[in-house]
């Protein structure tokens, strides 16, 4: 690795249920130079989630203290819970010369974009249709009907922000979408 190498910070955003978490895991599994940024959140863990692996689960007071000390690259409030990426967790990865993968929404991506020193590539993942998104949300069986309804309402707002991204990819097939992302990564790393 040359002295001039600057780790890549890859943002994947999408409406909830469009596949960004699956794609993030595929990228990390196929390329050991990528580490997924673990966000902080005030929401309760789901049954299969592990603190420090899926998220850092903290209370609202602690999160707000981190906000007040300017400890986040980005943070937002979604469905009543805070989510944020701490500068220290990202810096621990990049100081090892590794690339960082962010699984965040458009609000977080916009905030990250303000840090011009970051070697940032932003990709927005779209489902083939709103109907397909609803089907995926129901099939993944992680949310109640009310949450699914909220996520579908958020979809219309989410897709308004695709123009803020470097690339937009429709995820109608996970493998094809993954190949497109890998091509974007290899072109950016070579440049």
C-alpha cells in the first residue's frame, strides 16, 4: 500500500428493505479490506442483533452527549430513534489502511458529504418497485404492520434523494447488483 493510499468510504443507502444490509455483508465477505461501520443507536436490539456487531446500543442521554461533543460524522433520528456514526469508530478502521462500508440513509450520507477530506463514494440502492419493497418487508418478517406502513411512507421521501448520490442501482437481483457495486469499487480504487 502506498503512502498516498486513502481508504475508501463507501456509502450504501436505500429505502428500508431494498437490500443494502445484505449487499453490505456480501461486500465485506468478498473483500477483506472492507469493514462495516458499526453505528450507534438508541433503538432496542432485534432478537438476532448483537451489541458491538450490528450496532452499539446506547440510551438517548448517552447519544445526546456524543452529539454535544461533536463525536459523530453523521447522525439522525428515524422512527423516533437516533442513529449515528462515530468519528472514532471510523478512524480506528481507516488508520489500519482499511476501507469503510456505511449502511446509512440519505440524511447520514448528506452529512458525511460535508467532510471533504473523506474519500467518499455514495451508492443508492432502489428496489424494482414499491410493491416489491412491500413484499420484501413482509417476507423478512422483522417488522410489525405499523412499522411496514411507516417504512413504505418513508420510501417516497427516500427516493427524492437519489440525485445526491454518485451512483443509483436497482436491486432486482442481488448478484447483479453486487457485481455493479464491485465494479464501481474497483474503478474508484484504481483511479
